[in-house]
């Protein structure tokens, strides 16, 4: 039985929450303003009056369910949805959504922290409850049939650019059917049930900070997004999911002829912003979002369209292009969901997970658009009608996604810190400009694939032409970032490699040239040069009207377009190529100057030497990848911009060679040798000052006489030094003679008595002639045996052989000598074969 709240005591009212008190008063048509004490007094008075209307019993059940654990909470809310009446559920929907997504004072269910790994049962229960066909969205679908049911969404929670336009007295196109104006210039955003739910879902991503999703498929929120995209934008179906029958899923546009501007006493006519294009493009991009809907198929399209529009509005429309340059660049700021204030303007910086979800949405949109039964941009002579679904697919990118996506990428390219996290922004950009990669029936899951080099279909030329700024302007912005990046970092060089590989596609390159030439025909023809920038004063009538519309729609006023293949861009590319060559020279220098292990120490490492060593934080495998990335970047950039590749295969910062009496390698500055010392020449000083060349700081004496290190046993070092000194002194001539032989015995001697600096290698730092002769003299060196690591390995080997084969100490020594002789002989034979070949 329903409880009789008419006889509720004052003490019982005091135990109610403030929201329950307000709801109780609202049900009776009374005021809900004031403190909690005032609300309690009003509720008590209303109960004493014996008003016939009773508060919603479901509300108290929901408040109790909110305090339960997640599994029980989902079950109880589902039971309430199944048992409560429609009127009660209409009033309960805001409370349910606020509790789930965390709105206002509500903490929410923390959907971003629910994952399979933490609690699989909770993950599956929440996913089913919030799924596309789950109990909550089923309730939303049923409430959607009531066209008079509208919910208010706070104006201050919509994206900043749209809020600013509304506050200035204009109407963003997306909010034409959703905005109502009250007195004194105040505005209300009224939404249908489906819009209301998706507003909450999209908005909650902006409130989460420090997100760290290792795998999107293991976390609840990305899985819900994937479910919604696959349900409302299906890839393997010819129709959209059905909706309950309703009279009109799209409300009549709420457009007032006059709106009051804040701070203004005069009335101004509203102006719409957002998705409108020029009239001459409209013939190809027709898409009416506020037309009356006559059939069920249009209602299904409206629901899918609304879902996508809301995601684009909240996730891509957080920064306006017009206010970009007024902000100070926060280059050194750690990335998180936050607003940056500069010149009294809010600027939103997305998190990495935000960008990952945007990329996930873009990939799905490309898959969805590519399933259209007709071309995305049909022929103007096409006479047969298109289905609402195909027309919707045709209009998504040019009318809904393009502008906000460009603003999102432009802002990220300008403001993102110069670190490895930019890789996700870069991949999002490459995903958008390559729709031809997403033509399969189902999107690929798992790790990103770079794919093989494929030709771009000719039908994609329209997309390239309509999105030319995504290719030209953003590529130039990327080059500007590269010039400030450390390409010694493997992740940074890989980003440049990815971009160069994409733009290297032969027919993509030709299509870009053709599209730009078509847009800017007169600029290409003028004087045979491409030196002029395209601004508003140059676009009409010289350039095509379509390009003029694209620039005015995507860029801010006063934007100057620079030709993608013009001289200014070519100069930036040459700077990048020189930067690549400097990095290659630096890596090669460090590889050439790696220490040479002599004698028996170098003998074992030489068997498996692949000529690559670790450099700094780079492992030998990373060094190989770095070489590949740098070489491919140079090759691809030269192909794209038709430059001579051979010009960049050597260090570009070379100066005319002047012959001096030096015996150093090419990485050292030019020096001259005097009677007392060596000194830099004028050219050498120029090379050092400009960091073009440098000397290697190295120990120029006998390495066996270096101070004893912490990883060496002092006693063993001294004993081995005395033994080797005796052998090298007593048999110096014999060792030199045997070392210079060219037969097998000589090859063996070259293995065991290798000098520190071979005669065929030049030193990388000035060394006196006496020291150089000493370092090039073959000697027996056994100091490596005094290393604690070597002693530990030998001890472990002895224990293993002793336990396994019963080898004693004398047998162990003989076995080591035999192995040393065998591998020395093997290496000598291999060296002889390589030399003879």
C-alpha cells in the first residue's frame, strides 16, 4: 500500500533529503526555493492541508536502491522500471541519470573505473543495464514516444563555443529545436528523453580526470560507446534499429523571431551557426535536420543522427577556431581534462583517452559511410531518389563532422605538448584523412595496423577535394611541430615515418596536387611560381568558390592559405630533411665510436656482433628501427616533394674540405698538428660552435692501466696485469711477427692479441703519435677476467658442469682452454673466408 504522506510528522520530514523535499513540493505545485528548514516547513504545511496529490513512491525506492552495491542497484532499478507507472518514470528519469553519470552534486557510478579485470560480474551487469537494448534505454525509447515530454539541461554544461553563441543572442544550428528563450535574456535547453540520456552520456567523459585505459575493450565506458555506435550506426545491416511508434520524433523548431542579447536593451534577430553551407554546395550536401518526419524510417535516422550529433558537439566542439590565436600556448602543461584560461577565454584540453574515443568514433563513421549503397557524393545528374539512410550516410562527414573535427585537430596540433602523447592525436588525424582504409564490413579490433601501401580509389578524389585543408594545413602544422621535436626519440621519428608513409601513396600525392591546382588555378599559372599565400582577398574570383567556402567555414577570418606544394612549404620540408640528416649523423657517430673490445673479451662478442649497439635509452633493436624510420622518412619526403634523394644521403652541414695533416675520422672537426700539440683550424672552430662535428672524449692511454673499477676485483686485476705484462714484454717481437702473418696462425693471433685501435681504423679524438703506436700494438689482455660478472658466469658454469658431469677444477680449466682454442679457430676461419671473398 502507498504510504500516507498527508499524515507525515515534522520529524519524518526532517529525515528527507533536500531533493526529496523539493520533489514533494513540486508534485503539489508549490514553490521549491529556500533552505532545507524552509522546505521542511512547507512540506509539513502541505501535508496538513491534506492535498490529494501524493509524492512519487518510486522516488523513495530509487533513493534506497542508489545506496546498494552495483549489482543489487542495477537489479532494483530495473524492477522499479518494470513495475512503476509511466508518469512516475517520467519524473524519475533525471534522478536516475544524475545518479549514474554523476551530475551536479552526484558522484555517479564511476563508469570509467569499471572494467573486466577489476570485477567481471559488475562489468557485465552494468553493460547489460546500460546497453542499447537494456532496461534503461528501453525506458528512454518508450518515453521518447511522448513528444510533449521535455527535460531541461543546464545551459552552463554545454560546450563553451555554443554557450558563447547563445549568450550573444544567436542560435547554434544544433540547438534550433532545443532552445527556448525566456524573459530578461535567459535561455532554456529542452530535450527529448533520448537526447537527454545522450547528453548525460557524452558530458560525463569531460568530467573524468587522469584516465588510464590500457585496453579499450576491457573498460565499461568505451564498450558502451562501441555498443551504441554498432547499434545506431550498424555496419552489417541495410536498415537502422526500429523505434517504438511515435507521432513525430523531431519537435517543431523553437525559433523566436527576436532574442534579447545579454546586456543589450534592443532586440536583435537570431543568427544560426554550425552546419549550414553555401548554396552552391547545398545541392550536393542536402541534409535537413529540422524537417517534418513522415515515416518510421525517418524517425530511425533521426535517432542515429542525434546520437552522432551529440557526440560531435560534446567531444569535438570544445574549442572554437576563432579564439585559437588569443591563447598562450601551454606547451609544458601535463595533459588532462581541464580548461585553460587566457585572455578571459576558456580553452579545453582533451585527455589521451578522450582522443582515443574520438578516433574510435571516426573509424566507425568511416566504416558506416562506406556501407552506403550509393556513392557518398552522387552525381548532379542522379535522378533516382535515395533512401533516408543513404542520404544520412552521405551527409555525415561534410555536414556534421567536418567542421568540428577540423577545429579539434587544429587546436590539438597547436596546443599539444611536444611529447610522445601526440601520437594519438596524429593517428586520429591519419584515420580521418584515410577513409579508404575502412571499407570492410566490420571494423578491425585490437592493435592498430599501418597496413600495406595501396592505391587510393579515384572516387575518393571528391573527399580529398572537400577536405583539402585537412591534408595541406594540418601537414604544414605537423612540419612545424617536427622542427621542434627531438627526432633522436624513437616515438617521435616513428610519427614522422607514419605521416610520410601515408602521403607517399603515389596516387594520393597526385590527387592532392590535382585538387590544389584545381582550387587555385590562377595561382599556379601566375609567373610559373607558387609563392603567393591565399587569403580572403585572393580567393575570389581567382580561386574556386568551393575552396573559398571551405576556408571560410573551417578557418578563422583573415586566414592565409599556403600552398601545400609551394615554396614556403618546400622550405619547411628541406629543414626537416636537414634535421633528419643531423640525427642520422649523430647516430652513426655514436655507432662508429663504440668501444672496441680487444683480445679474448672481443672474441666472444664478435661472434654475434650485428654492428648495432644501444645508444642512450635505445636498445640495439631500437637503433635498427631508428635507422629504418629515418631512411624511409628521407626517401618518402623526397618522393612527395620531388627532391633529389642523393642530396640528403650525406650530412647536409658539410663545408669545403681543406687538407691538413690529420689522421682522424670524418666525425671530428678539422685540426692542424703542431710540434707541441694539435689545435683547431678556423673551419674546425666553426664546426664545433655550430655543433656540426665534435671530438669524442676518450681515454687515450693503455686501457690495462686504467684505475680499478667498482665492478672489478682489485687483486685479480693486479695479478692478471703482472702476468700479461711479463708475456707482452718477454715475447713482444714474437707476438708482433705472428700477428702480421696472413696464414691461419696469423688469424689466430689476430683473435687473441687484437690491439685497442686496429691499424685500419682512425681515432675519433686527437692522440699523440707515441700513444697511438702503443694502442695499435698487439698485446695479450686478460683484464676482462677480473670482472665480477665474468667470474660469476664462470663459477655458475663450473657448478653446472660439476653437478651434471662431475667435472673437477683441473678438467674445467682444460675444458675452457679447449673451448677458447676451438672458437678462436672457428672465428679465424670465418674471418679468412670473408676476407678472401
